[in-house]
């Protein structure tokens, strides 16, 4: 999916919501455990219920890997289900990969060729040759960690050099020399609040993937206020707040209701800031 | 495996070699392709041939993930084979993972509980809570990226703050507050040459996992000269130079010969620097 298609979907549906498929076997409704592949049954129901209210899905690979080979099968099955039934939704593998050049190429092959996702999250620590192989795929995206939503983001990301530039700003600046606004997004946590303004100074047009709204405490209002561009430029992720809205048999309806609420709020914000 | 056991193995066998199982289906000998699981057949033969000359094995997960579910099966099978037949060898999952706290816990579960490796490589960018969950397992190790072997290591790892401290030094210093020399190692690339002296200033006793000898151009002599401690403190990895020493039916013998050569060299270095 290219940039223009993402923007069109956002405008058409009045939402920039990404639903995080952080599917934990220990948290899904009990009645699904008798299914052949309970995690897939859960994902399928969540997807069918929330698709009208979001433009993207983001399975986090950790949840699938923690189930070994079976989990990988579930992940492949989920991506395949999305690809087939919801071709207009953007699919992000939240994998936070990154290795030396020839090895990153293999991760790119795993996620872009075999699994067929649109985007993958990548960690920047190893620099250019660890990121570039993911950019060699037409129509695919790298989503590079810049400023993350967790407490540990304070440990290294704010390290300041002699010129007053912080590490996350270096990452934003440097990576834009490797990629373009057509194949490179950044992760900026919703918990970073006013830092969004600083991010926008360095990356005014880039799409940002924003985790941390909801369970982690970030505010959607604030993210839109500081981070939204005339083309929206945001994909705001919510995982737990949507997918675990209920642990009963009504889990899919409850997820839809939460996603709809966010969509409604997002439509207002898109309108307020002149995107639609 | 604990620190003392690793040191004992190194002294007993006169080697600090780690064999990297970067098993690429496109590079393994043709005659193996008729096997039910060609990558496992390759790994098994390489392991049996090289076990006397090394103390550790390091499968890089990218090579297995690039084969999807099948590849994960091969990885699990390989770790299982090692665990069962070579219980004194240290097993490193070279996965370069790292995510927010609750998600890193799932990666830890995947690799430590389910797969049963001894150690996992972790990327430091997300800080404390992304690393700590891997340290909560008794007898298991985090191997944190500090100074990597690839050209991209120059992009961010050498960023210098107001006090003259570089990012990789911050990582070394900060992470030692989270873990100990009993559960935390660092990745320092062999290509970094004299930088080893700087690493040793900040982390005098930590074990270092050293990739980049051989194909990537690092020198074993130099690594030992600057990096070796009275307890060795080094695990030097070689992947391609060993496992692809021959592409014929003699691949395992050729791998053994390369591993033996490195072992012989390592024995001399261990003796020169008074470890044995």
C-alpha cells in the first residue's frame, strides 16, 4: 500500500486507528479455547468486528513467537485472512527487528515476501545497513523506532550531543536520508506528549505510528494537536483497550464498540484539523 | 549455564569459539535438499563435526524466520538436538529482540521457556524495561548490543554527549546497573579493533560476544589482545567461515577443519594471556 492509498482510506473512513493484535492466549475468552486455533479464532472475530473503524492492523510478533511454531502458523494465518478479506487495510508486523545487512535482508524476506505484510517495525541501533534492506521492497514500509512509549525510552533516546541534538532526533534526521515519506514511518509513543512538536520539527511530513494511547496512558487529543498534518500523518494504535474490552462471549461486540468510539473521536479530530 | 561453567568449558577445551548457525537454505550443499528437513540435517552435521572445538552455538533467528513456520520448526529442532546431545554447550539465540516490558516478557518466554536457549541477544534502544524481563530467568543471559560489527554501527553508536561519553559507552555503563556479570554480556564487533580497550575500561569483567571475525574482516589476535581477561571473557563467533567452508559432500569435515584451526589459535591465545 502506498502513501496516497493510506491517506485516502483515512479520509474515506474518518479514522486513523490501528488495531493492535497483541493476542495473548492467557487473555482471550475461555469459550474460544476449544477452537482448533483459538488465537486465530479470536483474531478473526476481532478483525471482522473492528474493520469498519480502523485503517490498519498491527500484530506484535512476540505474542505469536511465545507460542512457538504453532504461534507462527497463527500469525501467518491472520495476515493471510486480512490480505484476502480486507485488502484495503494496512498490515504492520510489529517485530522490532534489525541486524547486519545480509541478515536484515532475510528478515525482510520473512515478513515482506513470505508473510506479505505492508510494513515492519525496525530498531535503529545498528544503523544504515540494518535498515536499508527493508526499504528495497516496492510498496513496503519501514517503521523505525524513534521515541518509544515505554519508561525505558528515557534511558538512551534523550541522550544529547554537543550541539544539543538528542538521539531520537538524530534517528529521525539520519533515517530520512535513507528513505522517503513514501517508504519510511517512525514510531513515536503517545506518552511523549509535547515531544510530538519536536518530532514534527524534524519530520514534518512523515507518517508516525503512535502506540501508547489507552492502557499506557497517552492522550489522543494531545497526539492530534501536536502530531497531525494536513494529510493526517498519524496511525494511532490501540491494542488492549480494544481487543480485551470484554472477556465474555460478547468480546467482539465490545471490541467493535471501543473501536467505534475511537473512530468517532478521530473523525472529529480529522475535521478539526482540516484533514477531511 | 552460569558464568563459572562457561569459564570451565573454555579452560578445559582451550577454545572460546562460538559457531554461528546462520543456515541459509540457498547455501547448504545440494545433496541435502532431498532430506525431510535440509536445514536441520545441515545443522546436525555441522554440530557433530564442530562440537569438540567450540563452547557455544549461535543460531541467528532471521535465517529460520525467513522460512516461515517450517523454519521455526527447524530452529526448535536444532536447539533441542543441542540441548539433548551437547548439554555443556552454551546456546545463544541471536534474535536482537526488545520491546516494551510486557512484550519483552513474551519474547523471554518464547526463547527461554519454550525453546530453552541459554542466552538471547537484545537491542538496547528501548531501555530498561525492554531488557529487564530477560534477566528474570535464573541461569539465563541477556547479550546486549553495544558496539556492533557492521558499517551502520557508526551511525548512532558513536554519538557523543556533552561529557564526551559515547552512546555505546552509555549502554555499557547503564546496563551494568540492570544486570551483573552473571547474567549480562555485551556484543562487541571484532571489526571495532582498538575500541575493545575502551569497552574494557567500562566493562572490565563482562563476557563479550564478538561477531565479525573472518567474513566481516575482524582479527582474532587483536580481539584477544584488547579484550581478553584473566577468565577469558570472550566468546568469538564465526559463522560463514566455518559452516560454508565447503559446499560439497565434505562440508562437515571442512567445517571441522576450520573450527579446529580456530581452536588451535585460541588455545595459543588463552595460554599467551594466562587464562590456561
